[in-house]
C-alpha cells in the first residue's frame, strides 16, 4: 500500500516526513529504577514522612493516592536515586506493565518504588507527549513486545532504553500533549460530576426509602407488612447460557441481575428464540425479580423490577414476586435497601453457593407508603438515574473522542502545527 505524500514508513508505522523515530535511550539524560526491595520497615506516618509512589499509585498520565505510603527522611536521604524531579516520566515495571505518567510539581522530592524513571533532555523532549504515546494503543503494543515473564510480567530498563518512539518538533509535542490534556480534564470533570450525582442519589435513597424525609404533600403513616402480602411467588425457568442469544425475545437470566441490572430493568442483555421462550417464565408488568442464587449471603436476593409491557421472560434461579397494589420501580429500589438486604442475608442458605427461596423472601418485613407516595419517590430517584445515565453516556463519548484524538495526533495523521 502506497504511503501518501508528506508521510513515510518507519519502524513505528507511517508518520510525517518531518517527524523522527528515536530510541528512548537517545533522548533521556537518565533512565533508572526506583528503589527495589522491601521498604516496609521504612514506612512512617504521613505527618512526618516523604511520599512514596508505587506502581498501584500510577494511572494513565495521572496518579491515584489511595493507599499511598510515606517513608522516613532517613530513607529519603539514603535513596536519592529514587527521588523524583519535575517532568520525570514514571513507568510501571511489574503488574500493569507500561502504564506511564509524568511527575507534577506537587510530587517533586517524593521517592518511588520499582518504577522506571526516565529523565529527558527537555530541550528536545516534552515528557507528557512521550507519556501519552506510551499509554496509547500503539505504545502499549510496543511495550508488550519487550515484556518479560509469564505469570508476572516485568519491564527492564535495558529493554526500555531501546524502545522506539516517533517524535515531532518540541513545539508540536507540546501542542499535542496540551490537546490531549484538555481531553483528559473534560473526562476527569465528568467523572467527578458523576461521582457527586451518585452520592446525592445515595443520600436521597437513604432518606426517601426510609421515610426519614418526606416529599411535599405526603404525611401519612407508612404500613408495615411482609413481601408475601404484596402478591404471589413463582419461579423463573429455562434459558441455559448457550441459549441466551438464540433469538429476538428479551429475557433476564439470574446472573444478569447482579451484573447488568440495578433496581429496575432499563434494557435487556439477552434475547431468546420462541422455542427457548416456551421453557421460560413470561414476566408481567410489575413483577419483582429476585436472584435466587449467589456467591455470598451479602448479595443474595438482589432485586430488579420489571416495569414494561413487552413480551419478556425470566430464566431459572430467579424468584418472581407477582406484585399487586405496589409501584414496581419503587419496590425495586426499596427491596435493595440495607434494611431489606440484611433480612435476605439472614435468610440465605448455603456456603459455597447461597440460595434463597420464595418462602424465605415472603417473610421479609417491609414498611412502605401508599401508592401515590411510592410513585413520587420512584419518579425522583429514576429522574436522578436518568441524569446519571446521560452523564455516563457523555463520559463514554468523551473517552471515545480522546482515543480518536490519540490515534490521529500521536501518528501525525492530524497536525496541530504546520510544518
């Protein structure tokens, strides 16, 4: 296949003719390891220690400080080789091999453990550009070629020195890194907003589903009853794993209650053929579906409500409560509250595989408001879910856009600086 005008074929693929391909060893002033060996005896409290960055603290062009450790000043002074400077590039050696980030100003002076430290000639290299490249699909693919080990992958400094990377001018490196950093900032802001919205929703659930806070216009006493008082129980049936995508009729398998559905069914993950549907249990609007099997007592009996009128089926190991005189979406939320979950946990049977029966679920005590208040609460919470889902779609799109930007910018397919 012919290479288009203005581009050339290289060891790292097709790049602009004015870009270069260089080994990392040719553009680093120093490449070395962080401290290698046990450091636990040097740990100290954060109030009197030096930050100690390890592989699990490294994210893609960022850091995760969950579980971060601190070391003594004596250790810090004795291990200057692992002391970080502004712009140092850190690459994970063991574990999530190749994951890379750059040291910001607030981490200058920290020590690091078992990370590859690359210190560049800043007159030629913008470190964040290299980090973005190494975290890209082509960069990670090239990293995998130099990994060692089988069960535990590892990256050696000697091999990384020979890793080849495409380089535009310093000015274009900075422009590319700036554009991708802006994309990261947007992704980060969306993630933070989603986390905040989830926290607000969690607080609303704790208050509204317990009656601690009442919506305007409601003041009546909630009624205490048992799940069995809401209707009758029946069993889901059929739908083996190899039948889960055998046709076009929507269905729910019990494992999907844990992995794909929360509180109420928004969309289906599996669809079956008419022949398989004959062996399954057809659902009705308002059905409450409980996972009849699970791995732990803490999760047994997770509930999702079915609030659709279309033909759909429930597979085996699902306990169905065909409820009357209740709002399904409200009950889906309510049956996953801590108060109900504790009762389901106490009623679960088994160790390696936990089961819960219809009779056990029937005895679960609940305290619920009248229908109109159930509807109002369900509306508030489902509106919150819809907002979160919309933000999650934006986040997925932002990540997709960033991946496209990386593919185009890091190969020179799109130029930010005219050559």
